[in-house]
């Protein structure tokens, strides 16, 4: 199963590089493929910023794949997935700059990571309710339930109980 997780993480890291290339060299294409609802807001600067952020998350993901036994690196990688999920959720639900297809991609990727990783690591998944409920209190019910499901499914907080015993 570790090999499957490693292959998945490497694949995700290299797929993210496509967004980096789009961000740096083809900002109009990035705007059309990711932020189709708000093309006028995608400037060359915002495209490069998106590319840089994506490159950083790609490097973190690749490092996790190469050091698959590292609990702290795994948690950092999971945090980068959660950041991406929250970003796309907000862009879809609040700012209305991405369509459903663009918003669902990080949810799908994170769910695959969780299913592979949960069978490898003995880390119990723990969702801190107060953190996300206070954040989502101003959003509508559909948005709140979607975000709660995404955070719970993507394991926003992973605790290593072996160290706490």
C-alpha cells in the first residue's frame, strides 16, 4: 500500500506542475481552465502567484512521496491539501470565480490520498469541530455542510496518539 500511496503522491505532484506551467507561461489558459467564471480577475501576476503556490505544494507532495514514513511530512502534505480544498471551496461558494469542475478536483485528489494513507499510518483522524464551525457560521447551510464534509473527509487535524501516550 505504501507503493500505491507513493505513486499517487508523485502523480499528483507532477500533475500540479501543469498548473505551474500554465501560471507562468500561459496565464490566459490558466484563467480559462481554472477561473472560468472570473477571467477578468486573472492577471499575469495572479497567474504567477497561483503557479508559485502550486509549485510549493507540489514540492511538499513530492517530498512526502520520497519520505513516505515521515509523520510530520505527511501531516504537512495533508495540510497543503486542506489549504487547496478551502481555497477552491471559497472561490466556488463565496467568490464565484471557479465552476464546480475546478472546485471538485482538490476534493477528489484529497479523498484518494486519505483512502491510501489511512491504511498505512496509525494516525487517528480527528476533526476539531469548533474551528470549522465558527469559520462557517456565516455561510449558508449547503456551503457549511460541504465544507464540514470536506474538512472531515480530508483530515484537517491528524494526531499521532503514539507520541501522546
